[in-house]
């Protein structure tokens, strides 16, 4: 049921992932995972405004736990600041429907899922992270390989592979930059671990860019850059006091140094020039990649019709095509592999190189060789079965 629901979300334009772990902060060892999100769905509208949804799937037919699940989902929505929460069950009682309506939760039964599936028969049954065989095998092998890679923090790998989909752009950029530093210390990663983690890092970069691009209508580029600089240096995009305070501290140190220096010279000592490091520069030097990242954000906003598909394109390209599967060739996905999509994918890959380094981007260089020959706007027959094309 989880895979079927996620497949429907993907078919209708959302980026969907299965069984995303939700990690608790400051938890004891072995108790860091609160729960798994059955289906996490990310929607982008034509202005690149992002909405997140969770779909909880229950395959049992009994009704005894239905009210509890609905109330639990209401709290879950508040905890994760979700835009939509849906409960999917074999059957939904009138009691459950009434309670869900009061709490603003969508309920959907298996019959509704089946009717919606009839309109999307042309999609493959499984692909990429929606239980695609090559992706599942590569992710499983990556779990094993990471145990022998001590310089790749387990928390960072878990974040990129799951929690990143719930994070804002500063956290995503910091994680990808940290991953690049970890790979440099490790000295390279084996396959398929390299492809898997680099693919997740590329998705994180694009997700960060899309979230920031969706703000450009209301937030000027200069303000966005300032917020990112503060978030990536002092840790709070809204803290406008720390940097001015550090500047005043630097000015005070320079004043005291100059006064002391003049006194020694006046007493007959030889002048000695000493450079005192700046407190502000030591803390608040912005990352060198910000210019490239801001350029990427503006490119996304300038072509929202294609940008809103980019997460889906990368899901199929990185976790199906590059791993040797063929589901990405289905006719249902043609509109995700146009020349315009290729252009934005390559810009995203360049941005990943600037943020995380060439060692992280190198496993994804084959993205440039994929045939982006799709045509958008073609009127399909969605009732035909999925047919793969060479």
C-alpha cells in the first residue's frame, strides 16, 4: 500500500519517498528514531512554493485503532509543520471520517486508491526509491559499506538519506558542505556508496535551491544572501546583532592596540607592525560557494515550469538510471528528460561541485551522458501499460 500510494503521488507531480525515518534530537543511543514516515510527498507549484505532505498507510481492516491514528496524525502534522496529512486504510468508517474532518485530515480508502491507479497504468509499478530493485540493492549495500568508512559520520549520512527532505536550505547546504569535507578526509568512497550518497547530496542541493527560489518573489536576492550568510556563519538567519557587536569589538581592539603602540614609540621603542586577527572575520566569513548557489537559485526561479520537476528528474536519473535500472525510460517519464531539464541538472551538478568538492560530484558525472530527448506537453494515453523504450 505504501508503494502504491507513493506511486500515485509521483504520477501526479510530487516527489515521493517511502519509509523516511524521523530522528529525535538529543536521544539516547539506539533510541534516536521516533518513527518512520510511510510516504513523504513534496509538491511544488508553478511559483516554486513548496508544500510537504505525509500519507500514513494502514493495511488492516479493523477499526479499533482508527480514532487513535487520526488524533496521532494531527499531532504529527504540528510536530513537522506539514501542509497536509492523509490516512490511507482498506476501509474508513463514518466515525473516522467525521473525526478526520474536524481535525483537517484527509482520509482515503483502498477503493479510492484503486480508482486513481486506473488513470496511471502507464507508470512502472516500482522505480528508484519506490521499491526499485537496483535502488534497493544499492541502498542496502551502502548500509554495509558505511560501517567501514569511519570518516563519514553516521548522523550525516542518515540526514542526507532521509531527514534532509524535511530541512530548510541552510541546514541542507551545511550538510552537503560537511559531507564534502568528510569525503575529502576519507579519501574517496566505494561504489555504490559513492553514487548513493552523492545522489542524495545533489537532491539536497536542489531542494535547498527550490525552497530559496520560491521566496524570491517576496525576498530580494540581497536579503536572501544576507540570511544565508548569517545562517551559515553565526547559525541564525535572523540574528542581526552579533556581527555588529563583533565589529565594535574589533574596533575596540584596534583602538587599544594603537594607543599602546603610540605609547611605546613615544617612550623611544622601535615601531613594530602587528596584525591582529579580526573576530568578525574569524566567525563570519561566508562560504566561497554562495555566489554560485545564488546564481543557481535565480536560474531555478527563471524557469519554474521545468524547475518544479527537477526533484523527480534527479530521483529517476540518480537512483534508477545511474544504478543500471531501466524504469526511467518509461513513456510516463518522458516529460522529465527534456533538454531544459538536462541544462538545470548540469547547473545543479556544478553547484554541488562548488559546495562539496569534485570528489562528491565525480560519481554523478554520467548524468551528462543520459539521453535527455523527451518532449513536454505530449497528450498521453494514461491507461496503456508502461512500455520501456531503448
